[in-house]
C-alpha cells in the first residue's frame, strides 16, 4: 500500500522537464563496449553492441525505451560463451543527479543465438545499472554494470556479468 501511495503521489513527478539522457533530443544511437566479470575479476569475454533509443516516461519519471543488438566474443576456452547475436528490448528509468550527470537502471528481455553452460536457455532477462554524463554537442558517456540471467527458467543459470562503457549520440 505504501508503494502504491509513493507511485501515485505528486512528489514523484519528474523534474526537470528535459530528459537527462537526451538533452532535449528525440532519438539516440549508442555503441556499447564491455568485458565479462566472473569470479574474482575480469575474463577475456567481450560484449559489443548498438542500441537505438527514444525518450519516454516510466511511472512519471524520465525513461528510455530501446532496441539492442549485441555480440559477445571470447577466445580460447571462453569461446564457448560467444554469442553471434543477442537481440532485445529494454526500458530504462533515469534519475537526474546534477547538470548533465544522471543515473539509471534498465530492465530488458533478450534472445541469444546460443544456450551455454552458464545460462542454458536462449531466452534471457537483463539488468543494467549506469551512470551517464553529457560531454558536448549531444555526446554522452555512460559507465555500466550489466547482468544477464534466465531467471531460473532452466536449471543451469549462473548468469553473466559485464562492466563497460557506452558512447551515445543524441539527435
């Protein structure tokens, strides 16, 4: 009941009026670059991708809806975790911090080209936490931590984590 009250209270109205990730623009294209974090550190499994996004509102706060196309590549023994394609749809909630700086969380659904012994299904959920800063002329940088999981749809689901950076152009 308290959660419902918070979601519907006027305090939750978005401010400022301009979506912090878009700076008044209506579209953006992103390139992602990440490395897998597994066990005690990083491993040689790399994630790259492109994303197209548009601003929206998510429960009266700034949001971003996106379509993503990614690939994951590993060498040696990690090649068994390579994915030719990861395709998905996401929704972000964005919180302005100060000036051109913002933070956010992202939830998405994805289809992968391969099931692996870390995530034994091709259907996958994803979450991403990020911190963004507008640099100049509609260019934004985001640092992120990302997690893929199948939500225990199958017995094997240790998940996959990535840390990385996104370079974004608003237009």
